[in-house]
C-alpha cells in the first residue's frame, strides 16, 4: 500500500457544508497544496472560465461572519484581506488542471478520496437511520401490547378491595323463632 501524501481524515475535517454544498476553502487548499493562498487565488482568477459558480464561489460578508462564528475560526483575519473562495468537489478537481505540479495531482487524488469517503459515510448513516426508523416502528407496535400486558399484571398484583359499606338505612332485627311441631 502506498503512503498517502495527506491523511484522508485530515482533509475530511476541513470539508464544510455551505450553500447546500460540501466545500473546501482556498486557505485550506493552499495549505494542502503547499502554496500561498494568494498564488492559488491568482491561478483561479487567471482561469476564471474553468470555475463556474457551482465549482467555486466567493463568500459574502454575511457568510464570512457565519463561518467565523459557527466553525470556530478565530477571526476574519484568518481569511486575509480578500474574500475567501469556497471550492466544491468539482472545483477541487478543476484545480489540478490549473495548478500544474506533481504535489497538486497527489493532493487532488487524496481530496477526491476524502470526498468519496465522506459520501460513503453519509450514505451509511442514512441507511442506519432508515433501519433504526423501521425498528422503532416495529417496536412501537409491540410497545402498546407490552404496556397492556404490564398493566394487566399490575392489576392482578393489587390487593383486593375491601367490600364497601352500603349507603342507606338498614334495619337489623332478630328474626322470630319458628316453633316446630312440638310447640317448642
């Protein structure tokens, strides 16, 4: 097995969900490629036609604020002076043709594997969630029956109720003795 240039887990940690897509930021990609962020941005701007909006987009001021607060990025200064670029999986693939170096090719392969692994993990989680939901439905039906059985057992375990005293007036008279044939 060949040694990976960058562990997939390290790349997967940098993949964020933004605008309904999984993305990597330009500064993270620059670190992975071993180049400066400004050099990466410059290469992208020179080849802007290769990066439509579904491949790469620049973050708005509101998104930058949200990213800084939600993803525990210390401050906006982490992005530098320019607005950060977010690259989708297709945009990262396109970077390999723009950044023409051996390291860029190896890093892109590792990133593509990370995206695939992330997709597989999400699919596994979806399948587990579906199976768990099915199990809940089946157990839910039995739960009602089990609850009814437990309630019946509780009723049987209760001590018998004492007979209640009747309400109303009751006359208690001694019955007259009947005399038998002898007269006694």
